[in-house]
C-alpha cells in the first residue's frame, strides 16, 4: 500500500457512534480520503446523529473545514497506515 501524506487534524470525540474526527482543510485531500474510505468500508453519507449510513465512518462538509468521523481505533490505524502522520 502506497503512503499518501496529507495535512489533517485527528481528535478523539465523545459521540454515540464515532470516537474520532479528522479535520481535513484541503478539499482535494478530503475527497481523496472519502474515496478511500468508500472503497475500504463502503459508501457513507453526511453525518446524521440519529442513524449513520455506515457504522465505520461518516463526514460533514463545512466552509472552513471538512470533517471525517471514524468509529474507533481500528479505523484510525488503517487511516494512518494509508496516510501516515499529518504533515
């Protein structure tokens, strides 16, 4: 698997469905991450607090930053294998 470095901010959160969020400032990087997550875990949709479309990940698109939500440590570990530490 090829390492594809990017800029991101990984944070633990206290959410019923997800334990981490990743803020990705660059839209092209955000799109690339969403594509990889879709291939790895299946399709997801914009985060809906009541019923996430995918148990492993979801996302929110905002004007100032785009955010991906990950279920737990396993998903974060695979993310770091793919993208490494933040630049």
